[in-house]
């Protein structure tokens, strides 16, 4: 039933559904298109600046225009069919208030199959509700699935109330930015499913699992938890189609024991130069200070982090990072990564990753029959 629902919503996909996360600085339309062509669902990022004069708007338009070409669907561009690509939207920036004015017309013209919302600011609690209304009320036959990424049960409940069609339950094993307080997918996925079933009996809301999934066994586990799709992020960073810098690919392939060699860091206390177990060091050390404090991020441990824990002040730590970078030493640079990093052993094309992970998942599911 779940597989049939995803297939009916996203007809170009195969089962089980593999989704590539909309990762800033990593995802592009070539990567997303290769995932989609391999039977997955590829996502791109819409950027962070939605002001009317933002260059990000043209980039989004250009990427979606290119998607029709890459997927050999230009003949379908004018027949109201969906473009089998998703668009991820970060919503914590003040410019999110322009979304309806500047972004929706672009999306309406290209009709991507899904819009993925993440990271509203606590200072603007109605942002997602407003965006959903804008997406639903533009007088077009285009009716995308609204995907909302959450890290808590409370956030999932709220997302369904304002109109989410799909919930991405992100566990704390995920790489990159996420909720500072959360749980692993083993607990958050089934609890979200149960709560939505019990509290919204008239709505059947599918859940996708995200966080630490890097191979088919992780996908099979997510399905066993009740998820109807599995999101991979770090695994796709090593694809040659991605925009990830070479040092990031090398760091991911070289890193093992992801639970010990990645660290989840919260935005707190770093500006006071203390050495808490959680901090903003990965963002602040590179000048990224915009994320609200309710979010943090997981990255590969580097000398920068060790120095931070040892009490090195932020400004001195930044000097060390910049000096290393200027000398060609990339060991201090940030590589966002989930705990599944130890399962990633080589670079692979995005289509090959998608097919391999799906086949591994089916094999894992079949092997479980031996326990019956």
C-alpha cells in the first residue's frame, strides 16, 4: 500500500523510494536529475535569498529549465504535467516573506513534483503556514506535494496542521543542519507515524526517514519502522555530479566510525569562548551566523573542533583555520556529514548509488524472510 502510494504520487520512481536530500552547496540539477532517472526522487536547493533582486531566483529558474532537458521532458513542458524533481527551501531567513512574490511564480512555471520546507525561525512561526497557502492558492493546476522536514514530534504535528503532505522525520544521526534536540530515526520515525495516525485519523500522512542512512540496509530498516521513503544526504556528496569540493569527498571516504568521528554541535556559548560539548563552532568558524539557535549541525571532527574543545578562542581558531587554508591544508575545513559516513567507501555516480542502494534494500528485505 505504501509503495503504491509513493508510486502514484511520483510516477517515475521505483520502490523502495530513495530520495536525495536538498543539500546547500552540494546538490545541483545534474545530481538531482541522475537520481530521478535512476528511479529515485532528486531534490535541488532554492537558495537562501528570496529578495526580488536576488541572483538565486535566476539560478533556480535556470536549474529547473535545465531539468526538463536533462530528463528529456521538454515535450511535456506545456501539458501541465509535473517535473519529477523536488525543490528544497530553507525558511529561516527574513527574505522568506517574499517567497510568494518571487519564488512561487518560478515554481508554478516549472511545476516540480514536491516542495521541501525546512528550518522556520522561531521568531516567525507562521512562515511555513504562509508559504503553504501561497503554494496552494496561485490559480494553477500544479499541485505539488508539500514536504516538511522535522526533528521532533511536536514539529510534525504542527506541520500536518498547516498542510504538509509528507513529513521527513530527521534523526540526530543526520549530517548538516537539524534540530538541536531530537532522537534517532529508530524512535522518531515510528512515534511520528503513531501520533499522526492517532491525532489526524482523516489524513494519511506518509513519513520519510532521514539521518544516518547510507546504504540499502538503512533503507530496509527505515521501511521496517514504517517510513515510505528513505532520504540520503552524505552518500550523494561523493557523487561526481555533486558540487561538493574534492576535500569533502576525500574526508568522507577516509572517515570511519561515524559515531565517534562526527560531532553534532549546538549554537550556544561559542561567542563567550567557552568549551561546551555543543557549540556553534562549525558555523561560526566559517562566518555563518544566521541559523537560529534551535538548530545545530553534524560534521566530521577536525583539529578546529579539538582546539575549540580545548578552549581556543573563536578568533584565534578562525586564524588557524584561515592560515591552514591559505597554505593548502584542508584538514581544518568543515565537512558536514552524518554518522553513516563509515559506510561510504568510494566515489560513485548518483544513478549508480540510487540503484545500488535500492537493490541492497530489496536484498535485505528478502533476507529477513529467513526469520519467519
